[in-house]
């Protein structure tokens, strides 16, 4: 427990702030969860609207000082990355080797055939 009067007051102030900030933090988390569920379910149009709502709530929380602006930016970035990956068509993988490895192997095989 705090000893000084100023420490006691700071504790009371912190409790009031915590009570005031909690619903906004909770709303941010809820919006992000809804958006992620829609993304993974494949409902991209609804997911896009949910992502916009989540980004808006994160910006609002950062503006009010409830979360750090970098925290909001990181969460928005991760959410947008998930949405963009879901929207992009899957790229087929031809083989595990890329073109440079194949060219290098062909060059070494040609040089060994000439000498042998």
C-alpha cells in the first residue's frame, strides 16, 4: 500500500483511469477478433468492413492515449497483412529449387562432362 498522500492519490487516479479505459480496450480486442474470424472463414467482404472498424477503434484508442501509437500501428499492420494474404490468390509451388539453383547445377554438370 502507498504510504504518502500523493502516492495514495495516484493510486486512486490510476484506478479511475483503468475503469474508464477498460471498455475501449475491450472493444478494440473484440473488433480485431471478429475481423480475424471473418478472414479465416473466407468471408472477405464482411472481413474488409470488420477490419476497417477494428482499425478505427485502434486509432481512437491510440488518440486517447489508452494504448501506445506504436502498439496500434503494429496491430493494424498484422491485421492488414492477414487480410491481404487471404485476398491474394495462392501461388503454386513448382519445385523446391529456384531458377538460380537449377542454373548452377546445370553449369556444374556441363563442366564435369567436358572434363570427364
